[in-house]
């Protein structure tokens, strides 16, 4: 009698009935299908319509010509290192982050995860390896069943709602300690290390700093973390919001990206020389970021609400200036030892697709190094950004800038950029189909 030996993956998924096979769409929303564990472990191919990757945030699609007139299938291929049991699920269930591939095995040009992979491969062709870390901010609110009403923080243990005086507080009076303890347990179950967690400046606003590492891994972790936040919040009767600007008169939520580049063999930071001084590559990386930032604003700030954050520029700069340790600059060089010299891109909001934002930022820096672009002079203290370093301040202006960008098409492909523009144009038109409370409150009686 022979005993059948199960694979390590089968052992890990023992008792699991279903696998959520997901991939990011252009907005960074999880899309995919739920597959039986039996089918998943047998290697059965999972297919999904190509157009799903261009699904707009309201649920519709641009014309089929942007994703292939036949709207044929693509394959979802699981990333082996990103298959996880879901600790919050009452029934044994798992999730697998997948690559979206054409049926012939080629990368799909509409996949933002695939775009990031291509950018990393371009660095590898130079013998380099980009290293990133993300800082994600988010708000925790009470349930909001009526979208006409503003968000409110949960009622705390003292019977009150937080009033906005808790920046950098470690108090548990807000009653969220059980929620965060479950978040930490889920992160540990996913093998997701965390650096620091803190209460941010906004009312019931928090930030997590992820440890630096491989760009694709960090994008996966950020993508998965946003999902687990929302799933666990539902279990605790609260709501997590990753909008860029959910509250008026309150700082918005960002997704800052810290970036450095090391040699593939030895891991030396190419932004610092043997004497600890900044290198030409460091300057060229900044120059590339500056050159591309306006063209790529729609990729970093993808929704109408993102520009509410950028219109209030404290710590949310909509400029391509750079500075040593100045949070008013779009590109900040944090204080660090030479081995950790890096560039922080402060433009992306919490609503940005982490795969696309990291890909765009790294592609811009690589473009600068390949073209030997020189940055502007650094700024310090209080400053007013020169016109040539100001960025689009509305989604409409950002889309129009992206339409004219040959650089975006060169780096990300015509198919993706034109599909992205088509979807974002649909979303903008949907926004303008509604009349806001401000318009009814102010204009109805005055004009």
C-alpha cells in the first residue's frame, strides 16, 4: 500500500474549500474569481475577461476597442509567494494574488502588476535593483450608511468621538485596540512585517510604514493590507476609508513611496559613493522624477477626490520641487546615513494603485538615469514653487496632460495609457453627472 504525499502547498491549504484568486485592476481594486481548492491545486487554468482590468470605479467599462474588440480572456496565474489562508474567515478560505497573462503566456499589457514587473526588469538589465518602502495613511470611521452625511470617528471607550487632538497619541481611549490587534495578527499570518504604526494628524487617521524591500513585494503587501483593513473593520462594526481626502478641514491620506537603487550583486546603494557623498545617478534619478511628475500625475492622483488633498498643500505638495527633509516638496530626501540615501515621492494618495504608483515613480527615476537628466536646484524653508514645477491641480487637467505624454506611452505602452485615459474620463463624467450639496447650499439662493 502506498501513501500519497501531498505538496507543501496542499499541506498549507489543508481544509480550505475556496481560493479567492485576485489581481489588481487599473484602480488597484481586487478583481478575480473564487475557485475551489481542488481546482486550484490541480493547476486548472483560471480565465477572466480582459476588460475587467479597465473596469471603472463605478463598475462600468470603456468601449471594447480599448481592451480588444472580442473582449477575450486572459489567465490568472497565482504568485506562489502570495497564497495565504484568510485568518478572518469563519470557514477555511484562502487568497492568491495573481498575475494577469495573455493565454499564450505573455504578460498582459493592461496589468498594473505586470507593468511594475517590467520596470523592475529594466533596472535588472543595468545590473541594478530598485528598493522601495510605502507609507500608507487611512481613516477609521463609524459606519456611514448615508453618503450624504460626513464621516464620523467611532465612539470611543470614554463615550465620545475623537475631536482631532490625538496626533502621535498611543492612547487606547478610541476603543480601536481590539481592531488593531486583529490587524497585527493578520499581518503576522501573511508574513507581512511592519516597521511603525502611528496615529496621524487627522481625526481617527492612522499610518503604517512598511519595511523597505523588493518593489513587487511591497506593492503586494500594500494591496493586501488595504484589503485586510477593510475586511477586519467589518468584523468590528467600523469602516476603514482609503480615500485621499475623506474629511474637510483635515489633512488627507497619502501613500508616500521611498525609493533607492542598489547593485544586484553587492547591494551597494548607487545613490552614495565610497565617501558617502551623493552620486551622479542620485541627481539623475531626481531629474527623471521631476521630468515625468506632471505627465504622471493622473497615475499618482487617480480620482477627483485626490485633488481635494492636493489643493490643501500642507504635507501634500502638488509640485515637482525637491528638497533635503522638507515636507512641502513633492520629492523629499529624508535625513539618513549614506547607505540609506533615498528619494521620497510624496505625491501619491492613499487611493492610488500601489503597483501603478510604484511603477510610475521608478520608471521616471530610471528614465532620468538613462538620459542623464539634471534636477533643478534644491529648495529649503518656505517657498513658492516655480510655474514649471507645478503639477495639474484637477483630474481633468491631469488627464489632458497624460493624453499629450509621449513618455507615458513609451514607458507603459499605448494600450495601457489609452485604456487608462478612457476609464478615467468615464469616471470624471460620472462625477459631473451629480450635483453636490455645496452647489445646492450656496448657488441655489445666490445666483
